[in-house]
C-alpha cells in the first residue's frame, strides 16, 4: 500500500473525527431532522440510485457473480424505499447518547455517573451490500458517530450515488459531510489503510463473507467488532411438530439464500427422522434445494418416493467440509443425531455463533437447547431469518456481532456507544 494512500485515508478519518465532535453535541431533534431529510432525499432520487445499481448488476452478472451475492447487490427502487423507511424508523428510536447507565454517591460525597457516549469514527468494510451504506449512515448519525466506508468494487456505482445524496443532505443541514465518507476511490489499498489507521479510526466492522471478515480480524491494527458469517442450524427435536417444522425450514432456507441468517444445516433427531425427513426433503426439493446428507439421512431420503419438479432429486453425500460451510446458496446440509446432546455438541462445534433454531414441543428440550447453545441468537419454533436489526426493532443494524466483547447479536444504536464516567465533587481529595 502506498504511503500516500495511507496518509489520505488517515486525513479523511481525522476530518471525520473533527466533524463527529460537532455531531456529538447536537441534540436529538437536530439529528432526527437530518435523518428525515436523508430519507426524503433517498425517496426523491431513488431512480438515480437504482440506475447506478443496474450498471453494477450488469457488470456483476457478466463477471459470473453467484445468485446469493447478486441478491445482496440489488438496490432497486423498492429496496431504496425500504432503506428510506428504515432511516425514518431510526429517527423515531430513543437517542442513546447521554443515557445514564448507573450512578451513585461514594461515602465521601463524590457523585459518580456513567453515561453513554459515541464510539467516535466507525469504519465499515463490506462487499456487495449497498443497503449497508444507508443503514450505517443513519445509525452513525443518530448515535453521534462518524462513518468511514469501504463498500467494495461490485457496488461502487451504487454506493457513490447513495453517498452523494447523503452527503449533500448532511451539508444542507449545517453539518460537515465528512461525517460520512468513503475510501472506495483507493480500492483495496483503501481497505488496507483503514485496517492500519489505529488512532484515526476508533473501531472497524467488517460485513461480508468469511474470507473478508477473517482477513480484517487477522490483519487489522484497529479494534474490530467481528460480524458473522452464518453457518446457521435448525434442529428438529423428537418432540417437533412437523406442521410447524416444514414452513420454518423452507422460510429459513429459501426466503433469501444469500444472507447470513439463512439456515444452512438441518439436524434431525433419529426418533422422527424416518417419519419427518421424506416430507421435509420433498418440500426442500420442490424449492430446488440441493441436499448434502450424512449416511443415515441419505439412506432415508434416497429410499423415499420424492418427486422432483425438474429432473432428479438433488441429493448427494455430505463430506466433513460440509458441516463448516456457509453455502449462501440453495444448498443444505442434513444430519441425523441420536440425541439432543449430540445435536447441541455438533452445533456448538461447527456453528459460527450466529443463529440457531430448535423446533420442539418439549419444554425441557427447549430449555436445554437455549441454555447450552453458544450462539448470539437462539430461536424457538421460529425461522432464523428473524435475526435482523430491523426486525428486532432497531430500524437498521451495523451488523450482527458473533463475538462476545462489547456487543453480541444485531447491533443497533446502543451497541454503537461506549460509556464514560463523570465524577461530581465538592472539593474531595483522596487520602
């Protein structure tokens, strides 16, 4: 990476930090007015963003981008409108800045108070996810933070069009547009510079595939909040209701295949495997899902009378690599287990710590599963697709943290703050 690019990125980050100091003093009303104006501008100029996105989509298709990434890359007029709605929702949420976390008096009369403050300059490195540009900008502005973005080559035109609208609106409302800036003009060197900009960027959040996330985690000198690749599991217990199980599995696997909360593995208890697997496999086959099955599940599915809509049933033998793979495609690993304990042990061994779901009617099995599964989110008789900041009521999300420090699970406004202590005295000295 050339020194000139590193210096340029640090200069952008320093400008963002100066702009952030003013934003941190802004009241909630001013921030909400700014967010409302950004939402209106996105709606008014949605055709511009969608036009830029179509050029990105054409190039991505020509380069052979897979269906899952193409789905994430799409930012057409309806998706821009949905993003604008998310911005308006963020404006309605309570402002976390200045919230008193706790406070008390020491015996000598010194009053201590812990309150929420912004993190500062938040760097985002992401790929083929233009909605993240809007989500991160809105969350950062509401929580008093500045944003430094590296959105990747695939969405470069879309991100440029979106950022131009956001930055114009920020400037029109009396704030420094450096609050939301990008290093996309520097390509991959810009991302490298962000990772090395310790002291200029306060925290870095990667969003993308496993390769991108791990590259940032391994190489960054800036503190990182690790967001999750999603090797997501659904466990069908011996007490499961098949009528609930099939719609949940189909929704979790197929509603959007290229997202981190889509289910990738189906684990089923041996006691119900022979009764339930043929029907589940039939439903997945009708949804064009390829099944990577262990020996037991392969034999059960292969022996069943399953009708494929187009061609043969997509059934192959699973390999050891399957259990650790996030497919982001119409592919699902299937495994039969002898017990709840085996299911939990398998999931904890192979999960990325994102989301797992149990389908069960037995309360004790549900309690055992939810208490022992070591992931950020656990669903009970519900689709894994609900793990999302917008669905959780955050308006949007910075990402879904799969680590255990600072934040875990979907990250909204409160997760974009830290705290500081203020001590109010009347002349006390320590003896």
